DNA sequence: AAATGTCACAACCGCAGTTCT
DNA sequence: CAGAACTGCGGTTGTGACATT
């Protein structure tokens, strides 16, 4: 019943492909096309399993492959797609003709994840991590304080902490903290790569509310 | 110059969904 | 319809190249 096994794995070669193996596989597929991966290694004279041949062809030998490093624009697009699709690398790769899912997956793990971490974003959820959230709260305090400084023409020395700072607007510090927390939460819920670039606009929006 | 650490990428493994007998 | 094989996908590992100590 059923079909024959894909490969018995006995006597099959593993590890990196040699140039001769590449030539054999490429010549066979270019001359015959792909009908059944299980038969490919036998007919091409390779001691590999069909799965290995398929992977080698898709990730390395395909003539339409686009080699070379991904551009920053491509990286940004990957981040946006990842925020939408998650780890569905093949879906993400389908937006980049000539790129493979393996290539994009590798690039994500080696470069983009680091880039996001540096910016204080969680690579999985694409939201701000706690430390960055605190940093931004701190910078927001400075922004609010400087704004107050300009509106009141007051020459007091600025304070970096909202809790410790005077309150010239007559608003309780807990209320202000609450509004900041709401802002941070709203950023968390909407933040994507684009969203991070909109932080300045969010700050202006908050300032206008006062 | 040697040892060690880090990075980038190719390849393998296991699983799930699909196809075939 | 059941069960086995096939295919494709995502996670993980292995390894060579390069950088740092």
C-alpha cells in the first residue's frame, strides 16, 4: 500500500555539496525539469536524497536567484511583513523575487533581530521592551519640561524626573503619569517599524493636548 | 602567531498538510 | 476511507571565515 519511500538514507552522502554534484543536479534539472524529487538523485547520478536535492536547487542553484546582500529597503520591508505574517518565511520570501525563505530567515536571525534590539524593539512582538519604554518615558519628561520652560519663560533648572519636577500646569503628577502610560500603551499596541518613526509625531500630538 | 569568540550562511531534521494507492 | 509516501516549511545545527584578545 502507499508509495515507495523517499530514500532509505543508507549510503547517501550528506554535508556540503561539491561542484561536481552541483553540475550534475543543475544539468539534470535544466535538461529534464522537475517531475519527482525522489527520482532526481537516481536519474542525475547523485548519492543524495531527493529532499537534499530539492533544498540545494531552491536555495542555491536556481538560475533566477538574486545573490548578494539585502538592501536596507528590503530589510525594512521584511520587518513590516514579519510584523504582519510572523515567522512565515516562505510567505515573506514570496514578496522578494529571487530571494529564498532560507536566506531571509538567516538574515533575520543574524542581522535584523540585532537591529531591532538596538532600537529597543522586541523582535517577536515588535513592541517596545521595558527598558526602552523607561528610556522613552524619561525623554518624554524632558520634552514636557522643556515645553513648560518655553511657555512659562521660567528660568528654573530642568529636572529629568517627572515625579520630582514642579508642576506649573497645576496638574497632578499622577494624572500626568497616567497620560504618559496611556501614550506608551498606545505606542505599544500600534508600533511597527513605521510606528517607531512616528514617535516624534506622537510627542507633538501629546504636547498639543496640553 | 595562536587561541578564542563572533558572524554569516548552508544544510539537516522533524513536523504538518497534501497526494497517492 | 485508511494509511503510507511526498512535499514544503520552520527551527536548529554545523562549519568556515573573519575579528579580537
